[in-house]
């Protein structure tokens, strides 16, 4: 086959290319291009493009391109990569272009959409004539280096600002967590969670070599159940109880079990819980006689987490572990749920998992200073 671009190397060029190949210190593509030029030299070997492409595992178009750049632009151009005539992806100009792209994200999304997405922002960039065309990936890379990310949303409990009640209860809980372990006065954290009971409508196909377990999307709902969890962070113990409901009498019975059955010898029980209406002392009087309710209440020292401050309850950490380790599956009925949570409880207690709480009131006054009311001495 006739070659349109004939390579003829000088002695200096042959020496330079041979040194590039033998030393092996250049980039891999430069070494490959050097080999191509050495074999393409018409005065030495004069290999054709097919022979060179087979010898160095490259496409014939690559060989032809190296020849062309050598003849038209010189040795350095031939050793380098082909320059792109246009960028592979339209870019959003720095500065003003980025600012104009980010600006829509500060407002409401288009009608019919709950939030901004990368593709919506890409369409908006074209509409605002920031670029003739732009992909959602270009938008993502542009937003990556900016603080505002309108295509993302995080759901979290947001505490109030300058709220003395929140600050007081937060510091009370934090101080409680830093008290030393005292078996005569155990500290117990309590939380609860509603759980749907979901059954399979079709038989699950077990896993096979090369195939994962397969379950049908369809399921049947078998009602709900409630999970109470009590955890003693310093003692490494926890207790899980599953009930059909989570009414005030249900919670009262769990508190009776805590005080009378599980910690009968304790002088006092410090109980940490949130502010649900069923978590009041009055629930004991709705479930038991006044005498019994009073006996139980006298053994409790209740510490309430602040509203919108559930992260202060260590029981939430334990409940999260239970959910991730045991409940991320379909559980069809309440008896199965009770059995599975009891197995998890025994294993977890056997491991003596404790919590080493490090966050202090001093840390809170710095990191969460916006919670504290402004005080001018």
C-alpha cells in the first residue's frame, strides 16, 4: 500500500528515538510513538502501517496519524498526542457563568418538580445562554467546586436558634453522659420505633453460583408493630421489646418491667427519653393503681432530651444498629419480629458493646453556639 506520508529520520533523530525507547523513562504513549517512527523510517526498515500496528498493538489510524504529524509538524508533534480541534464536552465559563448557573438553585424548582436536578440545571444553562449545549455531568463538575449544591437535599432534625430551653436540656444530658458508671444508679436510654410487618407473596429463589438471591417486588402488608429499646451505655446491655401498639399503657408496662424486673436492686434509675406525650409520669397512673404508679415513679429520675434534639439520646444509636443489622428485610409477623430482635439482643449483649461519649458542654458552646441566647454581660 502506498504511503501518503513518508518518514525519513536523520541520524540525530534515530539516536534520540532509540534512547527514548531504551531508557523507558518517557510516558508510555511517547515510547510507543517512538517505536512507530523507528519502524516507519523508509531508509531503514520501511514497515507498512499494518505490520507496525500488529507489532505494537495499535490501530492503523494511529500509525498513520504519527506519520502525518511527523511530516507536517516535526518530531515533537509526532511523539505527542493528537491535539483536539474542539473540547469533547462544552464547558461552563468560570466566574460569571458559574454564578449564573448557581443562581436558579437558590429559588424554587420549575413547576411539576420537587427539587432541582442536574438535568434541570443543564437545561437552565442553555435557556440562560450560558452555553449552547451542556451535559448534566458538566453541571455536576461545576457545582462540585462550589459551596451551593441545589441538586442535593439532606433531611435532618434542625435545632432552634437562641433557645435557652434547648441549651439547658442539652447540657443536662451531656453532663449525665459524663458521670462515672454506678451499678446502684444505672443510666438507661429509651427509644421506640414503629415497624411495618411485610410478607412475601411469592417464594424467594435462593442464591446460586453466579446468581444472587431473587425476591419479587410484590409484597403484602400485615399491619404494624412497635419496638421499644432500652440501652445502658456504660454497662454494655440493652433490651428490646416488641408490642402491638405504643400507647401510654404499653409504655407504662415497659417502665414497670425496667424498674421491677430488670433493675429491682437499683437505688435509682436515671432514664433518658424524648418528649412524646406517652413518655410522661402520668402514663403510669393510666396503667396501674396510684400506689403502684407512685412506687415506680419514685425510683425514676427522668431526663428529657430537648425537642429537635433526638441525636442526644444514645438509644437512637442502638436503634440504628438494630435497624441496619437485623431489620433491613421483610419480616411477616410480630412473632418473627420478636424472635429476630431477641437473637440480635443476646448477640449484642454478649459482645458487651458500650458507648464512649466524648462530646462535652464546652464543645457544644463552641460548635453549637447559635443555639445559645445572646448574652451581654
